[in-house]
C-alpha cells in the first residue's frame, strides 16, 4: 500500500467536509420549501416560547390566588368566631337587661307600696318633688283608691301633669 501524503489527506478531509455541508444545506433546503415556511416556523417557535412563559405566569398566579384564598378563609373563620362571641355577649347583655328591668320594676312596686301606705297629704308632698315620669310610674303601681287620695292632695296643676303623664305612660 502506498502512503497518502499530507496534501492528499487534507484534500480528502476537505471533500468530506464539503459533502457534509452540502448534505446539511440540502436537508435544510428540503425541510423548508421557501423563505415563508422558515419564517412561519420561527414564528411558531416564538409563539411556543411565549405560551410557555404565559403558562408559567398563570401557574404563579394560581399559587398566589391559592395563598390569598387560604388567607381569606382564615379571616372568614376568625370573623365567624368573633360573630359567635358577639352573639353570646349580646345574649348575656339581653339577659342582664331583662334582669335589671325586672329588679327596677320590683323596686318601683315596693316604693309604690310605701307611698300607698303613707298618709295621702305626706305622699302628695313627696310625689310633687319627684320627676314627673317617676311619680306617674309610682301612681301606676298603686291601688286606684290610694292613687286617687294622693292626687286629691296634690295641687291642681301638678295633678293635671301627673294625670297626663299617667295616661300616656308606656310600660316597658
């Protein structure tokens, strides 16, 4: 066998390289029939990249929304707990107010009983010094005969005022 000289090796290598380059160019030319097809393929690749980016952004936003939703759920649970506590407090307050009202009515009735047992002229004198509504409430809690005797002892003007208050009295 003959030895191939240096320039011959270079020539063979150059020929192989040219054939490879020509084959790649023809493959590329064959895959794209025109410049328009190549441009379309580039547009498609760009669109794919854009869509991937948008999908990643959507995934991030979904995670953010999920986190916000969890936060809102926690806040709603806290609000529900606070509402429950407020309703319990409101029930307690209502019970206390009812109890207080009942105690006030009992004290008013007891005070009316005291005024009823007093001498009508002394009871009349004491009633004239009281607020009009309290005096009317006391008269409302007395027996009719006792209230009449006390009103008989009060000045005419004061009796008219108390009678007017008594007639428009709204019991709670």
